[in-house]
């Protein structure tokens, strides 16, 4: 479903600010794989997701999605293949548009223009049944402007919009980090449900190691642009937070947590 070969990305090359954000990334995911990514601040996690989404084109290497080489495809050209949720609940939806209009935009990204007939009764019912699955009452608020929703509600809607069109790959970039704990719980539960429902191949960056252990069949640990440790299947489910911290310390000779504290 996803293949990354020899991916390199350097920001500001040949200047004093040169930063190797991705160094020789080689990975692949099968349909339905779910990888959780952890790592220090500035490790390259978001840059990796950006190269999958097409917001960043790598300097070297290839990105394949579902058998198609999309390396040079700009973001819009891969939008139908990729669903994405960001950390900021405000960034995934358009505040001055209604829930219905926002969902229509997601749908429009994935359907050929010629097939795109606008909002009819069937589409409306379809939106409502998707919204009902969130179990937070949004199915009764199709005409509410999204700017009036709470952060948790907006993030739930972003997650729905990123998944109900059944993309090839779902990208989650610390999508619960800005929420308070009860809302974080809700969004994590919805993540699990929606990924399961649509059998989505998922790449999730998280700042919480427990989450990385709990979610997905694979785990990648990143530092300084590299994937320094990976685990999958049983090897992954047996991991503890202490193991992850120890692994990081052993491999890098520094502490992941203090590294983060220094940079925050
Ligand atoms: N658009 C950009 N322009 C310049 N430098 C960037 C850009 N995006 C990321 N970087 C740099 O690349 C490195 C990796 O960043 P990022 O992928 O955001 O890390 P993470 O998400 O793991 O915290 C950092 O040093 C960051 O400053
Ligand atoms: Mg990031």
C-alpha cells in the first residue's frame, strides 16, 4: 500500500542552517497496517508525513502509494488517496462553512468533477449516518457553522472528513495533542473505530509512548531524520514505555524526554 525507498530531505542545503530532516528512509506498509511513530522533537516525524501527503517533495527517493509512484505528485493530485488530521483542531475544517459544506469539500476532493452532483437527499442522509457514528450529536447539526463547534467536536469532524471517503492512507500528526484529556479519549476511540470500520492503512505520529504501544501493529522510533528502532506484531505489543525509553537511550546516548524538554 505504501513504499518509501531511499527518502532524503535536507532543508536549507549548503547553508549554515542546513538540516537533514530525513535520512535514507526505507519502509513499506501492507494494506491495513497501522504504524505509530514516536521520537524527539525535530526528529523528522512531520516531515515524513509531509512527504507522504505531497506538501514536501523529497530530494531523493521514491514514494509509492497503492502501486503508483507519486513522488512528484503535488498535494492536490494525491488528495483522493490521502486523508490527514493535524494537531490543531482549527486546521482541518473551514470555520465559516457548515458541517455539510465541509463534508462536501472532502467528498469533492475524491470524486471526479463530472460525477459531482452537489448536495442531494441521498448525500445528506449519507453524511448524517457517518456523523451519527461519532455519537456526539453532529448528525442533527448539518447546517451549523464549524467555527461554532468545540475543539473536540471539530477534531472529531476532521477525523471523519479524513476517513469517510476511504483514502488509501490515513495520516495523523499528533492529532490529540491539543485536546484536554476527556476529548483526547474520545478522539482516540473514534480513531480506533474509524480505522477499523474502513480498514485504513494508517500512519500516526504521537507524543505519548503509551498510545504508540496501544495503537497499531507497527512502531517506528525516529531521531535526527532516521528511523532508529522499529517493532511489529507481538514484539511491539510486548513493549513497555520503559523499554522504549531505554532503547532510545542505548541507541542515541541521550534521553528522549530531556531532549524534548530542551526544545519545547
Ligand atoms: N518547512 C520547513 N522548512 C525548514 N525546515 C524545516 C521545515 N519543516 C521542518 N523543518 C526542520 O526539519 C527538522 C524536522 O522537523 P519536523 O519534521 O517538523 O520534526 P518533528 O515533527 O519530528 O518534531 C527540524 O529541524 C525542523 O526545524
Ligand atoms: Mg511534528
